[in-house]
């Protein structure tokens, strides 16, 4: 049976790129997406995710909690919009 209350958890490692840079989430189910920056090189010290800009401190977790509702592809990027990723809501 599908549990709508179970949180979907994704950890994205930021080290010159995003890994994973693409992932899937189920609509109407809570999500927790955590970014951990491992490198001080490049423009990946900031992220624009779900329209919110946040700093990504080195070797510290930065977590976004939300419930995706609109199906489709949602992109995110570094603060300079040079390195990008996306998630797909099904």
C-alpha cells in the first residue's frame, strides 16, 4: 500500500556538479532534499532551489522540506545559473 505520509529523502552531493543532478519525486508526498557541498571550487557555494536562494556552507547539510504538487520537471541551479539540475514530479 502507498503511504502518502512517508517522506521522500534525497541527498545531493555538490562537488563541481550535482550528484545526482536528476531525480524523481512523487506528487503530494512530503520531500526532504539535502545538499552537501564538498568542494570550495567554482560557483556552487549558493543554490537556487524551488525559487529560494540559499548559501551552501562547505561540508554542512542544507535541507529543503516541501511537498511537491505540480507534476513535471523543476530545475534548480547554482547562484550564477551556470550549473543546473532538475527533479521530476510524477
